[in-house]
C-alpha cells in the first residue's frame, strides 16, 4: 500500500489507527455510532498486520528495518487483539532493537507485546 511504502513515516499514525480499528472492543463501540463494521474488512486488517510483522521480522537488520519492525509492534499493540499478537509473536525467540533509540512509548509497547511470546 502507498501508506506503508513511504520511508519518512508520514502515515504511521494513520496505520496505527487502522490497526486499532481491528480491535473487537473498538469496533463494538464504534458500531453504535457508525453501524456495523464488515467482518471481512476487520479480517483483512488483521491479516495485513500479521503479514507485515512477519515481513519486518525477517528483514530486521538495519536501523531502518528495525524502525519498521518497531512500528509493526505498535500495530500489534493498537489492535488490542491478543490472538493476533500471540499468533504473530508466539514462536519468536529473539527481538533485537540494538542501535535503535526507543521512546518511552516504544518501551511500553514492547513490554506489552512481548508478553505474548512463548519463548522470549
């Protein structure tokens, strides 16, 4: 997608927002105001987040790719979907963000998300 292909991060807030819309709790609240959310759309967002994590995890070597992986961790966090996070992170043995400056929010996201890992 165009939003994810930019390298300057201008769409990160938007992508995190979209990932958050896949949360069952969020969709339940928003349905009151916006009507029913198509289940197919929610499933496509969940699939996209999972595929994006897998893609970024496989290529995380450079500082730029570690930043992309960290952004993907934010998507997992925003989704509030423990099943998705468990599925994506369940068998991960090592995550390395060495050389990457992490913000306090990044640290909170990592703390929450790696709780779903079976082996870290």
